[in-house]
C-alpha cells in the first residue's frame, strides 16, 4: 500500500492552480469536469501519480469559501534550502506566514506559506 493523494476543497480553482503550479512549482497532472455532479477535480504534484503522492483540488460549483476547521494542520513539502525557496515564493507573489528559521524547541529549518484558501503548507529543509 502507499499514500495516493490528499484532497483539498478550493473556492477558486484557477487561483489555486496558479498558486500550486506557478508559486510552488507543481505540475497539473490531470483535470476533469463533472458537470452533472457540479464539481471539478484537478490533480497536482511533483511527479506522476504512479510513483508520487499528489494533491487533489476539488472545486464544487458555486462554493467560493470553506471553513478550514480546527483539525486541519498543514501539508509538508521538503526542499533543499528553505530560505531560498521562501524568497522564490515571495517573488512569485506567495504569502509567507512563518518566516524561515529553526523550529521551536528544535533545529530543523522550516517555514509556512498559505494558499489562496488559507491552507497552510510547511516547507521543511531536507538534506
């Protein structure tokens, strides 16, 4: 078994696709409209679904905003240099909500960015 994807409901599919592809550098892998069900699914990621875990963005027609709730935490993405990655994200118009630096009570370098719907994405330094 392996983890296939995480699903996020989004209020504006175009804004979300722009954030995840242009700002975070993911690729739109596939997109399908379901007019009878009144929703669209878009799958994005850093590699093909056959070998990588991806994110499913679900847009329900006519729903522009969701309550995130208190159970959702974040999605984590590993990167070589959190500081440089944040500068690229900032230059691309991304919103940094926790500047890069060591984690509280630890030494791991991390930062947080926020997508157009308010979902948090953690950037973790990996070696």
